[in-house]
C-alpha cells in the first residue's frame, strides 16, 4: 500500500471532454452575441428598451402560462 506517493504533475484537465464542450458553448455564445450586437448597432436607446420590454413580456407571459397550467393540472 502506497500512502506517500507523488502525484503526477501532468495536466489531464486540459484535455477533459467537458472542458472542450464548455469552450465550444462559449464560442457559440460569443458568435451569437456578436451577431446580435451587429444587428442592433444602430438602434437608439429607446428602441433597445422597447425590444427588451417586449421580450420580457413575451417570455414572462409564457412562463406564467406554464406555471398556471402546472398548478391547475396538479
């Protein structure tokens, strides 16, 4: 039984599959953010606020609808 062994100093973490998946997802997010930034580059502040409000109302309403349906059918 080896109690006092040296640990390997090699970096196996750099080749871990989950790290590669995380980097791939981050790259896709960056590309999507750059695309959306280019699309809204010339919008003024009020247009961006209106788009944000519409987005929040739309998806907030969808979430509320799902929540109500889950409570009713429970």
